[in-house]
C-alpha cells in the first residue's frame, strides 16, 4: 500500500478547500484530540473498515498515468518498476528500495549511467 496515514488526511483536507497552514494545524489538532480523548471508541472500529479506507486512499493516490507511459520509457526502467512493485507486495518496501539502490549503485560503480540520467546535449 502506498503512502502513510497522513495522505488520506491531506486528500480530505485539500478536497475540502484547505490550502493554507491553518488547515494543516486544525487537521493535526483534531487528530491529536481523537487519539488522546476518544481512543476507546477508535479501538472499536473493525479492521476491515480501516482496510477499506486504506484501499480507497491507494486507488485515489495511485498514478494511473504510469500505464500510459510504459511504452515511452526505456524497457529496463519498466523492468525495474515492475520488479520494485512485485518486491514491495511480496516482501516490504524497504527491501525493494534497498535492491533498487544497489542496482543504481552497481551502474554508477561500473562507470555506466542509466539512460534517464545521461545529459541530453551529449556531454
């Protein structure tokens, strides 16, 4: 699942018209109030309901345009995107990020640069 719990809060805040600092402060204060004083009621919410909310946040925040650009980026980048996605689902996001970092580090140590990081002017 992408993101953290605050992504959903930020989405609701922005869609409700909150754009300034005060809206973030009010949202954070309300969250603190709920945690501090209504935790006995929050504990009664079924896990299935929380998972449903989390899935809606994932669906709303996913960059669906990624599928449209798959044929425009280098094939190796597509392989890396798919590999990181599979590793994230199967294991953990930390494992996927470490493997991606090591992959890029291997390129840089061998003196090679991925196509997306090469200068466009030929230097």
